[in-house]
């Protein structure tokens, strides 16, 4: 007999996954570098504890999204494509996942749900989605990179390389 998933085991559209977390970590680390230093994928993997499998795909998405430049060659790697204070968490989310959507009916409309036109909940979810999108659009990678925890992690990594 097949058991249905418990509430804790079910996923939802509001779940922010590893890809977003790893992308924000990678971008924050790039933002913490001075003078636009080019960082190799291996540097980012090691310092941010991001599995290679994920990082390769994420960096490809960030390049395609215009958030990161890829530098080819023996000294190649990555740099930010624009200032960290102009890269919003919403942009990052949409670069590595898809458009920020709380409920599929908000994105697909009547083609997804025949009840859509008369739904009494729709305006509530539209407002919630708007509030979340506006909040994430107002938080930049620079805001995250400036937090003390990342600064300490960067200095710890620098000391490990020097020692």
C-alpha cells in the first residue's frame, strides 16, 4: 500500500531550494573580493562549500542571466558582471530557478485552473507574491556580502591560503 507524504515531506512552490542558496553564496563571495579579482570555480566551491555538480550549472545560469562574467583560460574563472549593489536576490532567484511565483494559477491563469476567474483567494496570493517580489528586489548581493559573517568567512579563507 502506497502511503501519502506527510505534510513535512511535501514540497511547495514557496520553497527556496539549494540552487538559490548556492547562487547567493557564490555571488556574495565574488562581491567580497577586491578589485574584481577573478575567482576559479574551485575557489568558490571550496570556500562556500558548494558541490561541483551544482556550482557548474548555477554559474552557467548566472552567466546567462547577465549577473556573472566567465573568464576563459588558465587564469580563468568568474567575476560579477555588474556592481553587487545592483544585483537583487529576486534577480538571482529568477536566473537560477524561474520567475518568482507563489501559486501556479497566478502564472498560468485559466489554462491551469477553471476556477481562476471567480476565485476569491486570487487577490490575496497576488498581493503576497507582490510583497515578496518587492522585498527580494530590494535586497542586494552587496547587502548580504557586507554582513559580518561573510567578512569573517572571507578572512578565514584568506588566512588558510596564506598559512
